[in-house]
């Protein structure tokens, strides 16, 4: 379940593109806290901590407590990236309480690959969904969805109905038993044997050369 983590942040006074650029030049990432029937609060985030959370794959399913004079309990909702460098340019945080209900994407983690007969026989794990969207209370957000691959054979698939979800956590797709992953058959590349054809061509060329020699001698 979601546990409150922390991020190093600093309050900032000025809004606008110029102020945001100044924060980036200073090595920080501009951000905003909004929602909860309160005024937006402008902040900046230390990039090292944010990068660590982004690399964990759980940024958008983790509740954070941001200390800006008072503790703000928030959930990251959006990160804007530079179109060329993929560097984070801005992040939006939503104020939440224990009773806040929302949609959230949770990363999928596949376990026990070494106990999957299909993979042992050369099958390939075909991941259809790297994350699944759920609707739940903030305090019920899973940190990840574990998919156990043990016992799966080639041709088997993992569907959402096969996953045991925590109480109060529901997938937003409810009209079908959607696929999360399959164990696909190995791809076999058949190389054409060109040896025979090459020998035939060489034989024909040799015969033609031999014939040309005989005609010359005659």
C-alpha cells in the first residue's frame, strides 16, 4: 500500500516562464501543488531525489509528504519533459487525503521467471501492459502489481482476473478480462541453404570455360 515518502522541495515566490527558467538555471525543477480546495503553491524540487523516484517506476503511485513550512500530502500527477534531452522541466503534485479517490497507473513487476517452464523451453515473455490503471483511495494504492510467471507454458497468458488485487482496488477497464502478458513461442529464423545453387553456378561456369578452351584449341 502507498506509504508517504519525502522529496526535498523549496517554496518559490514568483510564477511565470522567466521564474521557471531561473529555477532550472539554479539546478532545480519548478513544480506546483494544486487541488484540495486550496490555493496553488509554487515550489521547486531537487532533481537528484526526483530522478531516483522516477527511475523506481513508482513515482505516480507513491504518496509524498512535502515540507514547505507545513506538510503537504501529495501525489505526482504529471511531469513535463524537454523534447530533446528528456530532462524533467516541470512537475504537478495533487493534494490528497486518506479519502481521496482517483485513477492511478501502477507498474507491473514480473517475478519467478526462472520457474516458468515456457521461458525455459525458449519462449519469450511478451509484455502487453507495463502498467495498469486502477481506481482506488489514495491509501489503497499498491506500490506495484506482481505477476507470478511460475508454471506458465508457451501459449499461456496472464489476464487481470488472475491477479489478486488489494481490497478497494479496481481496474478502470471493466468490460473485458484484458491481457497483461503472454508466453510467446520462440521465433525461429530459417536460413536458406545456398551451397547447392552456388556449386551449380560454379559448375556451369566451369563447363562454359572448358568449352571455350576446346573451341580455341580446335
